[in-house]
C-alpha cells in the first residue's frame, strides 16, 4: 500500500519509513501539512500517518483539510502524537482522523493498525464499486435511478454526464431489419444516423 508519512522530525520519518518498508509498503514523506496536501493533490495515497505537532500546518488541520478536499478515494489518517490521553485522542477524532498512536510507536502495534486500515480501505473500495452499479432491465435495457424510476439509457446518461449520442444500427440489428423488411441482401451498415 502507498503510505505518506508527515512529520517535521527527520529521525521519526526515517524510523517510520524503515518500519513501513519492512512491512512491504511503498512510502513517501512530507515535512508538514502543507507539503502533504500538495503531495496528495498530485498522487493517490490511501493512507497518511501524520504527527500532530508540526510547524506551518499541524496534523489536526491537515486532517480537516483532507476531509474537506473531497479526494476521489478515501484517505485513511493515523495521527501520531507524543501527548497521550483523552483530550489529544478526542481532538484527533473530531478533526477526522481514523486512528491514533502515541510516540514512540511500537512496530507490532503499527502493523496491526495498518491491517485494520487495509481492511477498511478495502471495504470502502467495495462500497464505491457497488454504488457505481447501475440496474438495467434485461429485456428493454432501461436503467433504474435512485428513486426507483426507469429511464431510457440515453436519457439517463445525458442527464448525469456530458455525453452526447448518435444513433446507428449494429450489424446484427441491421441484418435482422433488412431480413424482416425483405428489402435486399443483409450487409454491414457504415453510416451513422443522427
């Protein structure tokens, strides 16, 4: 999995990088929240591990920005902090974090949390794929919308996308039509009708 480490401490970035690489992950790093957001806008990264206390943009603000950004894929955020206790945990969760770890991190605990993150991200991907399924009638090929109304495919797609349609006959339908009408030998149509 691609993971982005965000921490202003080069030693911690190195330790995390080493631990994550040993676990088989691909790792990138940023020094603060601003650098991390810039990276996330250019690259798809499903998981961010961020320190809370950093200059320029801290981990809580980074987390809020990630949630507001509306990336095409969900970004799972684990916050790291040197401050243990309920207030730090609650402020992290309120900012939109998915998990929380205390520094210095334990490699086994990190691996366990990454396993949870991978399961959740996998489920998120499955939900997104299911949400993109479009019910279509096997006979008339109308599609059903979220309000349970059935629409012609062209009308539905035109309403939900920028697509435009031209009409023609596929070779099978053209040959069937020619045969039914008895107007000559079947052939392959080569012109679109608008």
